[in-house]
C-alpha cells in the first residue's frame, strides 16, 4: 500500500437531529468569510431554513445551510454541552465535551442541526483510545488500540472505503416462513465520515486524554495501520468476545475477510470443548461452562485500570444471565419489532455463527412467528437497550407448557466479537505481550505498515 503525503482530516458527527446546541469557544474562531467569533458562550439554532448562532449578548450571526468555525490559534478549543453518549445502550448519558479543530453546524434534511468536528486523525485518536479504554491502561494495549482505531477510521474515508452491501429492513418469506434479517453499519452517516459514539468508535474529545502516556502512544504509532494483501484492514473490535472471536459476516454483510477470522481467545483451546460452536450442543457447553481465555477475568483491579468509568458497572461481561417475564418480552417485541406476537411460545435458535453467537432466532407466538437476525437485531429485540451479545442459550420456566412465564437467557461476551477483544487484549498486555503480537492474535495474517509520517 502506497503512503500518503500527510495526515488526513476526519469529520466526526458529535450530535445529530437536535433543535438547539449550546457551546463555548475557548479561544478565538472565525467563519469562512473571516467573521471573528471571540471566546465565550454561544447557542446554535435554526431559523427560516438557516443556521443561526447567538452569542451571550443576544447578537445573531446568520449563515446558510452551514456555518464552520475554525480556530485562529492551535491551542483554541470548544466545549459542547449535553452530548449524548452510549445512545440506546444501558449506559446512555449526557456529557459536556471539549474538542480541538473546527466546529461545523449544519442544517440536516430534517431541518434540524447536525454538529460536526473536523479534526486531524492523530488528535482524534488521542481521544478514541482514552474513551474506548482508560487512559491509564497498559501502554502496549493503547498502542494496539491506536493502530486498529486508525485503521478502522481510515477504512471509512473515501480514499479507502469499499462499497458495502446494504441491509434491506424488510420481511421476506424463506421456505414458507417470515424472516427479518438485517444489520447495521455506517450507511446512515451522510454528513460526516464517522459518528462519535459506540456505533462507530467512542470519541469524547480532549476531555478524556488525561494521561501523558496517551500522547506518547500516539507518537510511537504515528501513521501506523494494519494491512492485508496491500489493502487497509477494516479493523473491527468489541468489548469481550466471550472466549471466541467472530467473523465479519456474522455481524454484517455476507462477506469474509481472512484477517477477521474465528479464533479461540487464548493460547491453547481446552480439550474438553468441542468445535464447531455452530452446533447447538457444543455452543451450549461453551456458554454454560466458561472456558479459560484472555478475556475471562473478574480482576477488579485490572478492569478498573482498563475500563472507562461508565463501563465499570458491568462485571458479568464474560458470562451473564437475564430473565424476561412473558409480558415483558411481549411488550419488548411490540416496541422493537412493531409486531404483536401474542403470548410467546418459544425462542428457538435457528443458526449460530462460529463463535456460538446466534445469527438467526425464531420467535414463535400465538399470533405470529418470525425468524430474526443478524446478531445486533437479536440483541436489540430482546432488550430495552441491547443484550450484551447474541451468544446465549434459553431456559424457560412456569406452569403453562405453551407460553412460559419466564425466559432466561444465559450468555457469553459483550459485543459482536469481531476482531480485537478489548478485555482480552488488555489481559494480554498485562501478561507482558507487546502490541505487535496482540495485533497478530486478533487480525490473522495482517501486516503493520506506516501509511504517513509525522511532518513535525
């Protein structure tokens, strides 16, 4: 893969479809026509199909469909109030976040505001590796994360982005049975390259880059990416693979990438576990009897060192259990799928991928029966936010043999399981693995390569 001449700029969507946004300029900025915006508090609103910015004194600056405020000195930054993080997940919350680079306020097709940060890639990465993991984590883990976050990000930019098969959110008849099979990727982002939340990579501005080591890590890996056959790797990652990583096609389009292959997250697979986990009996034993693996840890000291504060409430990521009452499950499915199944008779595995994750699940009710997939659709349908993963087995209880009173899901892992397992990689670093072997463990056959150099 040829080098590029300089570090790219990336556009990051911070907020989307908002009525107003309050922000503070910490330093002086200017718009494209040279109008100066002094340090202070501002609010952006829409008026008559235009973006307007109002300062603390009530003075209005009117633009067209977009206004871009660029810093007039390198140290200038801006603070955006009430940015929502963890959208639709169980840790969803609002934060005030500080950013470097340019601020774009854009009028969307819905006539509401989109808030975008234009920032240099390496500055973006100082935030990502401090937001996805703790800024106090082991340096080798942060180096590995810097490389994969850079690789994934650049793979979304026009110069390297490959066409993807889009998901069609419609019910189809397969062998006389209704199927709803869909996945969620980056196709919804049209005004910016990537979003700032878990849908892409967590990016929470310079607020999170609290450790000098983060900046050392970025300098040490500056411009380095993973490649496979001279092409940039789409380096996906998740929180915990549950002991077995997953392939790309289990979560997204029916494409296979050799470097995103299924593999045991350890050194040697225990002999008591049989493969493949696509077979129900093998998957059930794997889930019910947790094997040793890099990501199999409950060490509070280690987890406290590597996980951001809002992730630390989760302790049962490797193996977990939830119970849904019959009425609760019916209501969830009505709300998430828009279907009234009536009494739910059965949740039935139809197809598992090679990590044991369900990619097709049959929901059989008294009024409707539907097969849903892929993994994220299953996770969304069976939880107010998202299940930790779709690698689960199902137990039922109650006196009604047709419509159980309760459904208990016993599961493994946190996330889609594709690519790097963040907690597994963290434990590898804790055990003394350098970042290169960590990358080789999760991205099979990939090569480490410098795509651009530091010009400073």
